[in-house]
C-alpha cells in the first residue's frame, strides 16, 4: 500500500515522531528514516553530543545535509524529523520542494515532558530543565503549525491508531 507522497512527521521532542513514523511506514509498506538516528549513524555521535561539542549551529548544518540526502535518495516513504528541524525555514522549503505531506504530532507539553524524563536520555542540551523546555515548546508551536495536517495527541493514543488517523486524513 504505497502513498502517493512522502510523509514528514514533525513535532516537539517526546511527542512520538519516531514511533508513529515506524507504525505509518509499516502500514504503507515502505521505509522510514528517523533523521536523528541517521545523523547519529553517519556522524558517529548523537545530536545531543554534536550540540554539546560543536554547538547548535554546527548541528543544524549537519541536520540540513542529512535531510537533503534523505529527500534526494528518495528511499523512505516516511521521515521523522528531529524536534527542531521543522523550525528552520530552509528545511521547510526543502521539504516543500520535494512535495512531501507534513504532519504535526501536537502533544501537550506535560506528555512530552514525561516522555523526555522517562526516555533514559540523560542529556538533552536543548531541554536541560522543565521551564526552559516549556519555553522552547511554546516558541516552536508557531512553526509547527505551518504543516499541512495537525494531529492532536492524547495520553492514551497508540502509534498504530495515530498512523491510521494520518492515513484516513490524507
């Protein structure tokens, strides 16, 4: 079951981008790319390590190249972006040039925060504490709202159910 357009999943850290993207790719019978995992594999360091060691600007340049390659290679039907990738205008333009369908997993902050804390990732340079993370969350919502499809996420929503909602609404 192929989808006519590639689907790019955006949203704040902890909203479920990777999990929902994997479920969506399974339903579509296509490959899925998690941009942060792709970066970790190609760079030999996680996004958090790159940000800590080289700064956010250096990371965003690496992220942009990874996104360009993912879109150019056209292997994946579903791409999960990192939480900040969509906030960069050049990335949004690149995604638009490739005619991708964009979907925002709009999860409430408290749900994202619980997932961030329970994820086991000890270091998130852009989310060092609850208040600065909440501030980042609020600041990114305006850019997230630029997607084509917004999907409100609740506590009890399953990845499979959300994947089905995306397919139903596209």
